[in-house]
C-alpha cells in the first residue's frame, strides 16, 4: 500500500458556497495524483463534545427529538465546544446545562475527525464521574429530559433504533478504557 503522504494533492481552488450560522459548506477543487481535477465538497462545523457520565452503576442519557431525522433519540449529552474551551471544559458545561449534574472529575477519552469524506468536524469524547445535582440551564432550542440506564445495558440501549454514532462511540471508548 502506498503512503498517502507520498501523493501530491494540490488545491487548485477553494470556495465556501454558503454560510448557515451553524456550518459552512463549500468545495475544494483538487488536482489528483493522476493529474485530473475534481471538486471535493465539504461542510465545516465547529468542534463538538460528547459526555459519557456515570453515577457509578448508571449511565446518564438525554431523551430528545431530533428534527433532522424526525426521531426521538436517547443519547449521551453533547454540544458545541465554544471558543477558548477545551473538550473537558465544554463537556463540564454541557453536562451541567443539559442534565443538571456537575462532575467531580472529567477526562478526555479521545478526540478525532468525524465523517472525513464530507465533514471538517472534530469530536471529543469525555468521561465524567462523581456527579452532583445542580440546576439545569437549557438553551432555548433544547427540549429534553434526563434519564439513566444501568451501565451493563448501555451499549444495548445505544444500539436500539434510532441509534447514533456519538452515543455508540462514547460508550465503546469508555468500555475499552475499563470505565464502564
């Protein structure tokens, strides 16, 4: 297999075609290794954080309607990383805002690119423990309820339709680290 770094993929043109306030969409016209050119379309989104929060034997989830897929979803708490925040700082804030729990400790499990064929988007998965109840502070577009499931059932619950990548990834990473 040839190392991709051996290839030269110069960007001939780059254009942002639209801005939504939520993401930017555009394309890069790239000269491929065989000399041909092709437009590679992308959407650029801000970094996001997903929080795997446990009370010990229970995993904290949020239940919310997702208009994009028109489904009610049971998910790990998550949100956008604001300017100047680390993944752990954003995770602490999102956990507090969405669930009404403050964490005694947070740690970054992983950060990575998502859907690299079309997105310019990074995600961080954080683990939160030592939860204490606090007041929730939902955004004006968040209509969600908080629930818990036994840690031993977490992956099975996450895999039930409508399953989503961030919840499954978060649970699997926490399991791989021996945290769940």
